[in-house]
């Protein structure tokens, strides 16, 4: 399974729901890279990581697209 998630074009709450599903299939410590263009993601993704016990390693904006790097928690 790819640890890359393209959530471009999806609006809240779909990016976080898709990230949750993808992360559930990964092992603790695995990295997920997700791309979003939903303006609400800047609030939703960090909140999701904090609440679910995952580590938000980084976020990088490139125009309207943000790339999130998330490490799965235990």
C-alpha cells in the first residue's frame, strides 16, 4: 500500500477521514504524505493528528496545495 494520499479536490471532513483510513492500515512509526487543497485542512489536519496521537512532522504550501507529512502513532 502506498503511503501517499492525494486528497486534492476533497472538502472537509473528507481529507481527514481518508487520512484516518489510510493510517489505520499502516504500522506505528510509518509515514503518510498527504496533499490537500481544502482551506479548512490547516485547522483540521493538525487537530486530527493531535487527537489521534499521530505526529505532524511537517506541512509545506505550494500555491493552493499543502503537503502534510504525518507519522503514525502507536
